[in-house]
C-alpha cells in the first residue's frame, strides 16, 4: 500500500507540474488541477489506511485515465508529460486492482 501511495503522490506532483507548466487557460487544463488535488487527497488517505481508499483510488484513476485518453489529441502542445501521467495512471490502476483482488 505504501508503493501505491507513493505512485499516487508522484501522480499528484506531475499534475501540479503540468498545471504550472501550461497554466489553466480556457479551462482546458482545469481537470489536471482538479485531479492534482484529488490524487493528493488519495495519497494521504492511502497513507492513513482509510477504509475504501483502495476502491476510491481504483475508480478515480480509471476516470482520470479515461478522460486523458479521450482528450489526448484535442490540444496542440507537447504531450510528453501527458504520456508519463497516462502510464502512471495505468500503473496505479494495475497496482490498486492487484491489491484489492489478488493480495
């Protein structure tokens, strides 16, 4: 669970980095700011071992991954950070699912 909390905290940091790099102009990047705070709260919940924190992490990371996938080609900017966030979200989903169903 500590590894998952670390991955979620890194994901929150990458979201904050994305917002600081590209800003929140025209509300196109506002979801990144929202998910930065969501992932920060999830990392804290995982560290404190709150009930249903794993389920919340799995569901919210899946929503974030789906949203990022759906809007990937809409903006005209460099997408390297988007790809890293996408891969990290996929790893978070896999680890959370493993912890919930197989561990």
